C-alpha cells in the first residue's frame, strides 16, 4: 500500500549528523536529496522538500503495510506488559519493517530503551517518532525527559515549550519548565533526573519488569 506522509525534521534533533550539515549549508542541491533518501530508507520516495532555518518538511510516498504493522505494535505492547521485553522488541521491529515510519512502534521502542538507560538508542527512535508524527505531545515529553537526564536544559526547554504551545494547560510540562535552569557547577546529570523534572509521560501502559528500571 502507498500513502503520502509529511515529516518534520528539526535542526535541534540533528546537530551532529549528516542532516545537520543541511541546516549549516554545508551541502546543497542533489546532495541534500541523497542524504534525505539515505535517512528515510528505501521504503520512501521523496515528493517535495522544503528547507527552512530550523526545520525540513518532507513529503514522501511510502510503501507500507499499515494494518499488519499496527497489529504487531499491539502484540509488542502486550508482551511488554507481560515482561517479555526481548520478544516484544522483535515484534515491534517487525512492525517497522512493514511500516518504517510507524510512530507508535518507534515511540514504544524508544521508551523501552529509555527504561533500560540506553538513552542514545532511545533518543534515535524518539526523534524518528517525532518526525513521523509531529503532533504527538507524549513524544515531545519523552524527549524532554531524555534531555533533562543528559543535562541539556536548553534542549529540554525547547521541547517543553512546544508542548505548551500546543497545550497551554499542561501543568506537568509547565512545572518542569519552571524548574529548568542553566547547569551550574553544582549540577550533574546524576542530580538532574526525571524526579527533578516532575514529568511523567501519560498513557505509558508498556511496563517491562525485565528492564529493572523505573517506568518513563
């Protein structure tokens, strides 16, 4: 099945990779398209690209099997609730093979990596989830939590401000934003975790007892 998707690729999510070079103006013309095609993978065909200072908007035609992919996401989440983490990730990865831009699969895998304190992998999946579904506020909250854990307060502030622009009454995001401050000599990543942020992501039913870490 084919569908046309609109993705938002944000500069702040790609400061140190090949896509970041597009924002810096280090590459141009056909090379930009080559980088984007490599990033999106063979299941996507570029239709339109709009480059702004802080975001690249991409329209792409996707070859995917959305119903089968969605079913596998539900299977994976059910396995996570039963504590079958590894088997669940296998089902979720298969969901991505059928629909590489399935935002729910990307987000669920990102949460799983975060609970295992594999924050680099968590961020990669969550960034892709954000690009596939720019309006998902839970993904923005998760990215804010990661930034707080990694002592990147300015990045966390940016994510939280986006949440509040979309939902001004989000009290948890507002409280977390009020507590953020530039890191000083007394701060450390270990002391600036999720507990300080006050954030708890809503709708996380994918508890994984195998992980042995707090739920996000």
